[in-house]
C-alpha cells in the first residue's frame, strides 16, 4: 500500500461562547453520561457548514503552503446537520477553496469517528487512483441548530454538545505516515440513539414540537458499557496492526462524549492523563470534529514532537461504529 501521511490539521470554532446558565438550572452540578462542560460554542443561525470548512481549510492551506487548485485531489466531508436536505456541501467547499478535486464524497455515517473513517477511505482512493492528496472535513453544528432550541435546551443532554469544524490534509508520502487504521461496524446498535418529537412526527414532517435526541435509562446504561469497552479494544487492535505497544503511545486523541469516558479509556489503556489530550471543558462534545480539533490543540500546546506516536480512537452514536488509527508524527510546531 502507498504510504499516506497526515500532513496537518486545522480548526474553526464559532464565535458564540455559551455558558451553563443558558440551560436548565441544575446543569452545572449534573454528573454521569450528561456531565456538562464549563463552556461550549454554538453556531449562529446563518453560519453554514461550507463556510466553517472554508475558514478551517484556509488556515491549513496557508500553513502548508498549498495550491488548492493543484494540491487537493479528494474532498471528503462529514456534517452533523447538513445545510441542505438533498445534498452535501463538498461541491461548494471545492468552489470556495478554488480546488478541482477528482473525488468529492459527502459522508453521512460514522459520526464521531468519521475523521478516522475518512482517513482510510482516502488511503484506499489514493491506492486505487491517481489521487495523491485529500482534504478531510468534519463539521459539528448540532449544538446551535438543535440543542439550543428553547424547549430542547432544558433536557439533560442539551448542554453537552458544542459546535466546531476540524480539517486534515493527507498526502501520499511518508513524512508523517499512517501506520494503521481499524474500523468496525456494530449495526445492532444503530437504533439505540434516535431522533424524536413529542408530537410523534417524523423529523421531516411539519409540527410544533422540536426534534431532539431520545435516550432511555436502559439505552444510556448500554451505551456507557459499550463505549467503555469498544474504544480501548479498537485502539489496542490498531496498535497491534502497527506493530507498536500501547505503552509507547505519546499522544492519545479521541472523541469526547463526556469526562467519564475519557478517564475510563485512558485508564484502560494505562496511559497518564497528560498523554490523553481533550478540550471537553472548553468545547464540549464536538462529535466528529473532536479528533482534528483536539489534535491541533495538542500541537499548539506543544504536546507533539517529530517522531512521536499518535493514536486516534473513538466510537460514534450509540456504538454502531468504532475506529482507531496510529500515526508516526512528523510535523513540529
């Protein structure tokens, strides 16, 4: 297989900072699955996913000195709440950046692990075609578009999500090589997280009640048990495939559903807290955007040096997907 490297990551965070007084009165003291962060960002009403990707990608283009017209062969996107109901934003992103990619794919699956999933998809496309570079784009915008609704923001889960955009650039070389990628499907878990409305309507039907993510106590317990097990297992498998030991991981970057998962994953992998970087208290649950945003945040904090071993991992939704990757980092900041 052709060597493919993660050459860099970049992010964009909406301007609006939302504190816990925006939500129910008991938000700050809540613990467990729905532990609230201190703050999070919410997208503005007119803040579009393509615009968020353009802002994050423009920073990366400048940092890596890329020519979008020549240096982006593939654009992959994953957006939590798409701007339009019938199409993704990949084509608009290409236009905004001035690129002419051979492949544009708008994913609507794999959720919180979509960045890792897109890494593997891009690697496969590069090996099976003339493409030599890819822009991976993750947008989480459900906090401002769904969870900020006056009726929804009183629910226990509303304070947890935050909005943001993370992008990554892959290139066919061995400067910062991806050593392994593993992803798993657990289709039997797909309906453990559903969208519902109090009036019983489907989300596409007109009505007066807002849509919200529905969790029962039974589902929450199952998701916690499942998530605690899936992520350490998939990270360990990625390390085995990369022929490295988990104790050799210099930096672990995962999705960040809540602090309990973060602690349990770190302890299961026997890693010190400083080796597992997250931004949960600042940005909340960033869904699929968490991994690229947290990786850039770790770089900015000086937590990575050339030659370090980076493990990415996580699970999505209620556990229908899990994925992990191992990278030998080459970029210094």
